[in-house]
């Protein structure tokens, strides 16, 4: 075989190898560029993680504009400030929020020190109350253990297991 | 902790079929070109060879279509390409040995037979194992199996010492290295054990210098396994495998607990162990000598344990240069064990740096797919198993290529999928089948269960997504939420899909 053929075959084979590599990477490009990773530890107040189009408008734009005045400046969201789910926010509506490890809870905590149905936050008379649902380790508002429904002012830390929650405007 | 937003997976296996075309072409063209390069004519069985490898790959492809329709489309083509490349290089070396009248030249056909057996076993794994979580039931069985496999070569009659390492088992004409299979069993055991004990491993214990140290009793069983395997391996004088098990152990602990302390403890233990081994065992000390002073005349000229092999491999790769000598134009057969331990050097010589980098990138893609599967799959056991298995392939490659290129001391490990050796090929195909099975689970879309708002509890919002929605973006809309009443993993996942709005 001539020198030229050998060289062409040599280069052609290398091109074939790289063809497979590059086409495999093309298939994976959405993994490389299309995956959104949100670090919960670095961002103190993360933006909405879900696709913006799907998020309820109040929640999606909550950081951008002041909350609606309809609830007389009450808190608009529940924020987890400490614990495994730190940075998670949950929009508050007019219904109660059930907190615990059970999948049926509104806020499902991934926290070994919380009970499956740990506590309930509910609004009454323009104020939010927290009620312990017989949890093992208790619920605390500030330093006080919750024995009966206790009002939760905006910005007061509520400890559930290892997690600390807070109501924010 | 980070939350990872998955994207929608395109269904269908057309991509895989398309990728299989260049993958098969790499193997077949390599085989033909190697034949032309060494003997100046196209190998007589080239058509049969092409048909055979194509059929093998298509069988796996069809089984995947039937039994794992969502499995990752890239894993199979990459594995087929690597295996084909290895077969081509092995047949090229076997031709060269025959040309120069060496007796041990019939190994290309044996490797081809092993390929067929490996593919058959991978298909059996895919067919029999419908759900990878079944393996979790055999956590402790896997532990016993791993220990038994590791100890097998030490048995008097069937165990054999080859080149100073007692890692072979020979029954009649069939020999195998049980340690290759032990690594799968160990990965299953570590995954099953750590998924139930990771909380105590991660949370309980003292903090020293910013490192969370685990309690001794949580570590007990796992240290026993690890210590036993290392003891046996030092007894068998096979340091590559012991390094591999150690790496697997540390990596899976880190995956399970997310504690940097494990990596630090592991590295410290390893440095201590390596130093102790280098001073105690003569052959380990010799390996360090070869690594650090490979080009010294006295090390090069040593009768036993010299640097001849490593240096010949380096010369071969230097001869290859950027674009290689071309199939059959170099002299990779001058390196001892060019078809097994030093197949990377053979590829580096004939395909050059360009080809070697492509091969390394193929491994990178394979490992990336495995780790991506680990992120995507919903149960903790699957995460740990996929992570551990892809780590073990990547780490084994690192140890081999690092040894051949003098980045780390040379240890006797096989290059996954490429190198000559039945046990290694079978074990790695089984790993590929397991990864395919887990990735099918990871990429399968979750049936969406609509949440019904109840006045008492409120509207469920997927905040701590317990595994929902890997196949599709997690919705944070209040009325379109998988509320987790669908199929539920049997343990807690490690990731939290962010549906926080």
C-alpha cells in the first residue's frame, strides 16, 4: 500500500473515533448545559427553582415586588432558614400549612428530628398561629416550646426538629 | 446540598441505534486495518467478524428496547466501541506474536469468545433483574459473596500464583480472577449497608477540627469487611485490586454521607498504608523505585521488577506521537503484556495522543452517564450503587493509565473493556448492564398524580420533592403537582428537587 493510503486510513480512523466521542457528547449536551443546579447552601434566599411559567405569580415575583396589600401586610411566604432544606420557600395562601416528614404534608421536611406530622401553621384573624401536633421533639417559637396554638409574628424563628422556619413578608 | 432540576428525557432508542453505527465501525475498521497493517491483506474472516459483533450489539439493543426502554442511550455505544477497539488491538498483537513465532498467539479468538459470553451475561442480567432494588435484599449475601470471592485464590488446589500475585483461580482449563466480580458484590454491599446507616454515619459522632468523625460502632461492620479484604489482598500481593477496593470504599462513604472527613481520613489512611507497604514489602518498594527512577540504568536493567516494561511502554507512546503510527505500523508487541496491562500503551503507540484522548473521553462519557444516573434515580440504594459502579470503572482506568504513564506507581489492574482477560470483560459488561438497568429507572417518567386541595391541610406543594419528577420538570404550580402518592422509593432520597416557589 502506498504511503498516502496508509496516512489517509490512519487519519480517517482517528476521525471515526472522534466522531463517536463528539456525537455522544452532542447527545449529552442537555446534561451539560440544560441542567439547573441550585446550591442551597450558598444562596441565602434562592429564586424560584421551578420554571417561571408554572409558578404561581405571587410566588414567582415575590422577591421582586412588595407583597399584595390584601392581607394587610401579613407574611407572604414561609422560609426555611436552617436545616437540610435551608433556602426553601413556600408561598402562603389562606389555608393552613402542615409541616412534617410525611409525604402528605404541605412542607415535607427531610429532617430526622421532626415527626411525620409535626406542626401546623394556620391563619386566624389576620395572624398566623403555630400548633404542635404531638411531635416527639416539640416545636419552638423563639425559645418557647409550643403547648397551645401560639401566634407567630413575622420574622420569628420557629424550630421544628433541626429546621428553623420563618415567616417573611 | 444542591437541588438538580431534571430535564425531560426524549423517549425512544433511535439515538442509541444511531450511535451504535460509528461504535461498531470503530471495532470492525480497527480489526480490518490491523490485519492489513500486520499481514498486508484483509483478514479472511472480516465479514464474519463484522456480522458477529453487529449481532452482539444489536441483541443488547433489542433487549433494551423490550426490557429497559428508558435506559441511557449512550452507555451501550460507548461500551461497544471500547470493547471493539480492545478486540482489534488484541487481534493485532496476536497477529504480531504469530508473525514473530511466539507460542502464545492464540488469544484473540479467546477474547472474542469472552466477548460473546460477556454480552450474553449482560443480557441475562437485564432480563432477570427487572428492578435494581431487588439487589438490596441481598446486601449481606453480597458481603459474604465478596469475601468468599476475594478469599478464593488462597484455597490450596484451585488457587494459582501467576507473576507473584495469587489472584487466579483455575478449574480445569478455565481460569478467572474472582476479585473482578468481588468489586460488583462489594458495591452492592456498600450501597445496601450505607443506605440504611448513612444517617448515623453522617450525624452521630464528635466534631474534631471541623471534621465530623463517625462513632466507632457505626463503622464496625464496614471496617471489618474492608480490613478483611485488604488483609487478604496484601496476602495475595495484588496491590492494584486492594487500591481499587479502598477507593470504592471511600468514594461510596463520601457519596452516602457527604462528609469531607471521609475523604480526608481515606487519604491519610492510604498515604500511611502506602508508606508502610513500600517499606515492608519488597515488591511494593520495587514498584516505587520503578515509578520514581524509571530511566536509571540500574532500575531499567534489573532482572525482576525492573522498569523495562514501563519504559518500553513510554517509548512506544513517544513513537506514536500526536497521531500515532497507524494500525499495524508500530511495535507495541515489544512491551511485555502489551495485550493486557499495557494495552493503553499499545493504543497510544498506534493511535497516538489523539486516539488515546478519544478513548479516555469515551470512558469519561461512560462515567458521566453513570453518575448522572445516580443523580437521577429516585431511591438511595440505586444512587449509591450507580455512583459506586461508575466510580469503580473510572478509578480502575485512572489506576491503569496512571501506572502506564508514570503518574502513579504501576499496579496490575486491567483496563476496563479494553484489556485482554475474560473475568475483567465479563465483570465490566455486568457493570454496564446494571448501569443500564438503573438508568432505565432513573429516566422513566413518573406518573403525575393530581393533588386535590383540602381545606384542612392546604394545597400540597412539592417542596421537599421525595423523588418526584425526574423525568420531567417539577412543577411548583399549586394545581399541577405530583404530591408523592405515586410509586414511592423505599428509602429517603439524597437529593431534593426544588419546587420552591
